[in-house]
């Protein structure tokens, strides 16, 4: 038995020194680690291997615009985005990422297929669709569709919102409305025009956004 | 006075450099809430569990892989009057109503290579030993050790984490907070210092205890199935660092290396919810403490089998956790325990004449713990815990009784009877609730208050020690300030 234990211990040491593979590394300070490896070994724990996160604490990244992912990771790394979701989780993870790795991560997640998210009730869907497509004319709030696109797929630095978690989007709208933690975005002005009910409706619609085959 | 001290300690914590965080936070650069549910140490979030199962290897190696932790505490037991010696040297309530800097730990570890990481805790107990002349002597020794190799293989159809751990405590490897090694780990100072706080009340435990040496291997497949198998031996020879600081009298001696530990759990995540249902167990062939291990008559056997479940709801600003753990422990005593000097053969029943029943060769205990906790904004929290230990009655466990010599009727005068901690019935039944409220002003400081109320202690609600002490007399108020750096 003693031999078995000693063999296991020796194996543990040998495995660590000899069989360590950069193809399965979780090192976030090594610029040689391929971005796809970091995506599945680290990012996937919260965001899902295919970018379709289960918990609404963490945004879905599947099908996200690569330009938006790059801008957010860069802002996390530079600590320009300081909302709680940013500094609690992402500042540290992104602090040593190289530009190439950030670009690679954006490429990985943007190429994942978004899957349907939890449905919301039909009345909320209808109210949200109205806001998404036509804005809030009485408040002179522009329609979301203008920047985020007819399929809510986003464009360049405007993020994809289709199938994003409702809870995450509401919290971010509140960050835009109440804080300067995400500066230099037109959403600061838009969010100020939205009531909590309107935020709930439009984000509910977006969470359940119908995916076209 | 005590509260003032605790608050000033908390304030001291607030003045620390906010960028200075414990070891793993420095490695990942993340806040404590990333890995600890609602910031409650040591309960892990799903991400924290992955961090542990992948061998503490996420992030980047830090230059000085060290961190420290300290606990300052104060306790007040409901009734200290029913004691022969409440406050003198070796007294029953020596540290009662006295704020103390109870324990401190140093941690070493984190990421070593891409596949190897460690969690090594060394603990100093300022009140480890009560000196005969009064006062205390401090003592330090190895606490939790978990050094592991882990790898994770991901393909479109499979997500497999595989690992091997060298550790010194069955279940210290476990990522769920209902594991025997972790459920007790609310800020518990110097267990020897306060006998009735929640940390000293019954918890499901494994057979061999800590500071042994073992290797376990585990898999976690598709975030669905967790399985672990290990075996333990005495932490001596090449393994002696795992029990460093403990003298021979306090070292756990196991027979051979055939002392298995097993763990199986099913897990599921949906939305902000996650749940685990599992079972675990440990068989220890264990020598009586501080005895000759060449004598087979000092060898006993303890088998523990448990079931446990944990549910978490984590969605900022709310964290809800429900935990349930049950452990059945079957103890087969050594020949020398059964026939030796430890058996209370001199006790009689309350009539002063009838001898007590003979000693049983074995005992079974069943320990249940249930806990519900809520934390708001990872800052304000509370919990409610229920504990219930039941078991077989055995005169072997009777530490108080009636002596026929010079006494009669209900008069108790046997010198070996023990006040306060004595057990008149020979039954271990202990039951109660713990209520807790806590505040985490900054993520590495926690201030809390607990109240533990007993409805049964050592087998009885009333007069459990034979000297008129009731279970409720042990109700205890406990204040703590926990800090880490």
C-alpha cells in the first residue's frame, strides 16, 4: 500500500513537471496560451463552453459582436469599466491578457451559436417589442433597433442583446442610469429616459428574442 | 468593553490597503465574492468550486504566495454557577466573558504549475493549553493541507476534470460546504477555548479526523457527476509534515494505509440556482490516542457514512444557501478501551446500590446538521442552523455517576464525576439551534454574533451531568471578528 501511495505522489510530481500542457493551461499571464484554451479552461466556467451562460450573473457571450468583446475586455484590463460585475470578476482575469489574446477570445465567443433563453410572458414580450422597435417617442428615447439591429444582433461596438439574460441587462441599464461606471456610451442618456417597467419589458423581450434558423 | 474591542479591531481591518487581498484573490485578481458565496468564507460558488477542482491553478502565480487570517472572539455562557471551579486555573469557564485574540493562520499555496496547486494552512492557537498554574500556552501546528494535480479535458460532448490530491484530512478536498471538513468552518476559534459555541456543537465528521496522510483521486464529469476515492494512513515518516507541530500524544495513528474515504455527488445548475446531492464515508482503523501501536488491543474501528445536500441561489444582491448533512458513525472500541481503566465500572444507578449496565462493544451516533443562510449585497447576512446528535447509550461514555462508597440515595460524590461536561446517562444526544447575524464591512473582515441554544446536551435536557446542570444552561452568546490579509 505504501508503494501505491508513494507511486501516486511521485506520479503527481512527474505529471506536474512533465505533462503540463499549454493546450489545457489556465495561466492568465502567459501570452503563449492560445485564446481558445483560455476560453474553455477559464471563461467557460461562468460564461459556458459555448458562451451560453447558465447563471444570469454572467452575460452570455455566444454570437456577441467581436468588436464589443474586444472593447469590454480592453476596458476591464484598463479598469475603465468599473461596475461591480466588472471589477469583482473581470479586472483581475483580464489584467495580463495580451491584445492578441483579447482578439482571439472575441473571435472564439463571437463564433458560438446563441441558444434560446428562458421565455417571459407574452404581454411583456409585446410591450418590450414595441419599445425595442419604436423607442419611447413621448420621452424622445430612440428605438433600440437603430443601433442594436433588427435581429438584436448588434454591430461592431454595439452589443448583441438577443438572448442575453434579462437580469444582467437590467443591472447594466441601472449602471448606465445611476453611475459613471461605464463612461462614454450613448446608453447613459438612453437609460435615464427609461422607467424600471420599461427596462423590464424591453430586456424581457430581448432575453426571449426569437432565434431565426 | 468586549464589544468596543471587537469594533476597534474591525475598524483596524477597514484601514488596511484595499488592494491587499488573500492569496487566491491576489492570484486571480478577483474579489472574494467570485469564489465565496455572498463573500461567506469558506462556502464556494460554482466558480469557486471549479477553481478548487482545477487545482487552484487559474490565474497567475504570485510572487509571495502567502496570506494570513486571524479571529478575535468573546463568549458568554448562560449559566456559569453550576460548576465546582468556574473561573480558576483549569476552570470550566476560564475564557468566558473575556475578549481574546483566539487563533491565527498562515496560508501558503496557490498556483505552482499549470497543473499543480496547493492550499496549506498553518494555525496558531493562542489558548491551546490551559496551564496548571493558570493562564494558557499557545501552540501551533499544521492545519488543512491539500496539494493537488488537476487537468481539465473539454470537447463538444465532454467536460472532464480529473485530479489527484495529497492531503491530511478526509473531505478537505471537497468543494461543497456540507463536507465534514468544511461545514464546521464558521469562524471557530480555538475549539478548546469555548465549549458550547456553535463550532463546538455536534457536526457530521469523518472517522479519522485531521492530520493524517492520504491520497485521493477524483473526477467531475459534465458538471453532473463528482466521484472521489482515497485512502489514509498515519502522517509519519515522509508524510510527517502533514501533522507537523503535533507531538506523539496528539498524532492520530491509523493502522496501515487501508483507511478508505469515498465521495459521490450529483450536481445541477439552472438559472441562478445550483444543487448538489451526495454521499460520503470513511473507515478508519484507529489506535486509541497516545497508546502503544504495537499492541493490537489498542486498535479500534470507526466507520462513517453520510448523505448531504446543498442548494444555492446566487444572484446579486441575494445569496441564499440551504445545507443538509447527516452522518452515521459506528465505533467499534478497542479491547483495551472496553476492558481497561477507562471503563466507569465504579458507578451505580441512582439508588446507590445497583451496578450500571455493562459496557457495550460498539456505539452508533447519528448527527444531523441543517443550515439556512441569507446574505444581502455580500455584506449583511444571517443564518439559522439546527443540530441533532443521537446515538446508542453506553456506560462507556458515562463520565458522571453515582458512587456507592460513602454516598447513598441521590447524593453524588464520586471523584471521577465531571461537572459541566459530564455525562450521567451515557447517551450522546445533543440538540439545539444556532442563530447568527453578521456584517462584512469590507470583503476581508467579518463581524458576527451567534447565539447557540440547547434543548438537549449529553443525553438529557435537565441534570445531564448529575450535578443539576441543564442543557439550556449551556446557551452561549458568541461574538467574533474575523479578518484575512
